[in-house]
């Protein structure tokens, strides 16, 4: 069984901000990466800056951005069709079974997702919980490793430090290119960085240069 | 979208009166409000594809932003802070207000056909 990494996040751009550097290092080694993206970020607040999207055009715009970002990263994309902001109201078992269909087909060596309860956005927490539940559906001996990403302000205090800390500063230009692919979302965020920094690559390195994960421990 | 021209927008609102219409109403300050500022609160609400008929609708100016009220037989629909509008190619009336970073704060949208789920 060869290595294959599956990234499970709910929103177009979660992969860019959260794991683009880590994904790049896997792709450099020739390891295939599949992104299971839960929603199209239909309810995002960012509409570009200056605004060019509306609530009704945003889904198609973000879909195109997502496809482009996955081309930048050279990864396979599956769009799962949930609606932004609503994943936590779905049945966790149903979402897990849906994710398991993909995992059972791919038989990944590693799954990257959000750390439930420490991922701030309700979709992150719910999709991370469903992803971990999906991995649990494999017999214990066949389970891939899970790297869970915590972004809450309290995660180090409550969980201890993450055991995986990938310094991706050497991959920052690729990460930045991935973020830029999500133009409707990146405009506003990068604008504030640009205004405060002379060198956007240096500023981004400081902000996004490390990608951290906790290896999930199954009971 | 473009800055509100109150006379034209009022005409658009009038054109949907006394018809069965679908409403998208939303307000949000984002899922990260209290993450980035511990003194802030996350608050938001949306309704997508509420089917209503309003008897009268009115837009009222409030400086650079506006309020819109739609009077129903047994209630009201209200949005505050809209500043831009657009009648899109599907003849849907989109109204929204954005903060200075271009992020949506409030949206009220009216259509004779359901908004895509």
C-alpha cells in the first residue's frame, strides 16, 4: 500500500492557510494528495476587497478559486456538497459514512483535518469530528495516521504543544500562491498584511510559516 | 453591486409587492469575532428561501446606509445597514451592506424564484 494523504477541511481556503506548505512537501516527494472539501464557503463574509462578489455569485467564484488552488498545489479535489455554516447540524454519523466512502476507496496513509473542539469555526469542529469518526470505521490495524489541526487560542494551554510542527518557510511562495488563488477571500486579509509590511513574503513567513498538528490518539 | 439610488431601488421593491416571493435575510459578524477579539461576541442569523408576500416595502435613507422594511399580513421583515444593491440577471433584487474591508454585514434579497440551495 503506497502513501496517500487525504486532507479533510470544510472550506475553500482552509487548505491554503492551514496546510499548503505541508501539502507541498508531500507533493515534492511524489506522494498523492486528495482534498475532500466540504462546502463552497457559500456564506463567507469576504466578497473581495474592493467587493466583486455577491451572496449569490460567491459559490461559483469560490468553486473556481478552489479548483485553481488545487491546480497550484497539484492535488486531486473532491467537492462534497455540504452548505457552509450547516455541517454541525447534519448527522455526524451520516457525514462520517460519506467521508468513509472516499477513505475506504483511497486507503490513505495520513489524514489531515481540524481538531474537534479546538478549531474555532463550527464547520471546522464538526467536519473534524466526522473525519475522525470516519477513520474509526476502519479496523484499528488499518487506520491511517490522523493529524488534527488546532487553531483555538487555548489549544496549547489545554492540549499541550502540538507534536507535529512543520516549518514550511521554504515553501512560503507556493503557500502564498495557493492563498492568492482564493482571491475573494485573500484580498482583504493580505491587504492588511501589505499595509503593515514592506515585504509580504517575509510577513507571511512569520504569520504562516509553521503548520502544526496533533497526532490523534484513538482509544 | 452599486451604491443605493433610493428612487430606483424603491421602484424595484415596489415591483415585488403583492407577489409570492422568496427572501434571503442575513446578518453576521463572522465566525471568528470572539477568536480575534475576546471582548467580542459571535452573533449572526440567516433565513434562506422564506416564502412570503409583502403588501408594501419601503427603503429609508440613513446617511450612507439605509433601512428596508417589508410589511407582511402578519409581520415584518427588516434590515438595517444596507448600502449597495443590484438587480441581477435572474431578476433577483440583492441588497447588502459591507464593512470597510469589504466584508458582508447584512443582506436582504428578494426573488420570485427560490434562491439556489
